[in-house]
């Protein structure tokens, strides 16, 4: 943990908090957990949280309505302290990175193995399930309120697939168990933010499953959703959450790949592995990263299936080395 974490907060008048672009559950949960922590124990601090728009399902969290748009800041704004959460490199902060770089002091708390340490003070534990699990250890049990517990629990369940993924450890379960004791409605958090799907989400999942392709005798499965597909169903990127996990759960699959088109014409790629294929090696080719069994990237292309063909070749090479293919 960062030993001077509380000292840095106490010595700061202005504090900013940000997470990665296209914020997911762990990003939103960790950012609001820190925001609520500072508001509770350091009420004299002027603290702000800056994120891109978050999914509506996360807006039940305490102070989610206080999230601000980084573009409302004057370009010369300098914070005493800037805290980056669940972010593997500065570029993943998006437009907030310019303010992060100018801050007097910076902290990064993250669990991505590709994080090389871009902040003045770093707390990076790749073996932990989520950034929210790191924060659970950073805060200490006696400082975790019900509002903070809801944020941390949300992040943990989303980055562990509700405790299904291999990143889940005994320590993860112990952390989640303690958070339950704070009076949070944990079944509702799981159902409403992870399992429940809108009709648009179901239709996009159906589209992906109907058009998916398999490779290497079913060891790799891939799907592509284009901007045209999304327009057909009135879908946004938030409606595609969970598709890559569903692909990965197909019997016999070692690696799942999912690409969807962004507004600027680039494609966002998500990959998941069930075995020992190292996805960071593959996504790193496209400037991406993440975890060994869950990694992402973005690529500028008008031929997404060619990108998938290249990924399949890299997966095949690893499977041969592993004696699986």
C-alpha cells in the first residue's frame, strides 16, 4: 500500500480523481470509493471526480451525481493531488492526463500487470482481483462505511465476474465477505449491475452469437459488431457489456475475441482466455494491455476480421507452445 496515502490527502487542498476511459464497474467503484473516503474523513478537502459518462446501472452509488466532465476545467488548472485509479498507463486517462501531469503530486492505484508506474506514488498489485480490492486493503476495515463498501463490492464483482474468474482468491472472498457485513444489499448489486440485461443488450448479444466464427477446431471464437449493427438496434457501446464473457463461456473455447466499432471508426477489442494463453502479449501488438486472461485494445481498421485473423495466428502460436494445438 501507499504508506503516505493519508498524509498526501491531508496536505492537499485540491484533489482530483480519475479512472480510465469508457469506465467499467471497477473503475467507477474505485473512483467513487476514494471520493467518498476523502469526503468522509477529510471534509475540508476540495475533491472532484472526473470520468466519462458512466452506465446508469452504477448511478445508485453514493455521490455518483457528483461526477464531473474534465472538459469543464480551465486548461491551466493545477491540483495539489491527482489520483488515478484502475488505469494501466497515463494515456488511458484520456483528456484528464494533461491535468494529472501538471498536478503537484500524483498517485496511481491499479492492478493491471502492464502498468509500468507512471505516477509519483504507485500501488500496483497485479495479483489482486481489482483496484477495489487494493483500496479495501489501503483504507483498512475501520474506515470502510456502508457507502464505501457498496463502491468496493461493485468493483470486485465486476472484475471477478461475480467471483467466477481465476483472479478471485481467498483474500478476495474475505474482502467481499467483510463488505457484506456493512449492510449493503449485495444480491441487488449483483443482479442489477451484472446479470440484468435490457432488451437492446439481449438483441446485441444475439447478433454477436449468430454472426460469430470459430477457429482452430473451436479453440478460438470471435465476433464483430459494426456501427451499422448498432444503429439497427439503437445500441450504444454500453449495451455490449458482457458479450465477450458469453463468447468465452462456449464449451471448448480457449480464447474469445470481440470487436465493436466506435464512433470515430476505430474498433475496440476485448479478449478473454480460459486457459494459459497470455493475452497481454497479443493485445500489446496493438498497443493494448490488461491482464493475462482479460485484455483489451483499440485499432484503426476497416477490416476487423483481418485483425481477428492475425489474433488467431498469435493465439495458435501460443497454443502450439503450450502443447494444446
